[in-house]
C-alpha cells in the first residue's frame, strides 16, 4: 500500500485520537523512507559491482574480443610496414642496378670513342 492509501486508512479510524494518529503516520513515513533508502543503496551497489567486474575482466584478460581486435590491428600494421620496407629495398636495389648499367654504357662509349681516335 502506498503512503497516501495508508494515511487515508488511518484517518478513517475515528476511535484513535490525534496523537496516536501522528505516531502511526510517523512510523509509516519512517518505514517508507527506509524502503526507499534500501532500494537506492541496492541500485548503487549493483552499479559499483558492475564497474568492478568490468575492471577485473580487463585486468585478467577475460575480454578476449578486445585483445583479438588489438592483436589484429598490430598484425595489419606490421604487414603494411614489411611491405613498405620491401618496396624501399627493391627501389634502392633497382636504382643501384640502373646506376651500374649507366656507368657500363658510359665506359663502353668511352672505349668506342678512344678506339676511333686511334
């Protein structure tokens, strides 16, 4: 029963005097206050426990999905960096080869020019 319903029931009792009614209403108000406080505290404790559970899951590595997603990102970045390194190495080797080919062509032309001058 709600507070208003119980208060009306109390007023309906004509055989009790005003002081008794006040005492009963005070008791009812205390009871309702205590019920509300218990409900509020229970909700706060549940929220606190949920937060603690989430923290424990993260500490103990129980959140496997987050670990997998982080690992997957790391692997993708690592593969991308390896591909960049290979492309850079190949570019360097190609430029070195082209430089040697150019040196060989210049040397060949110098030999031809020198042989024509003789």
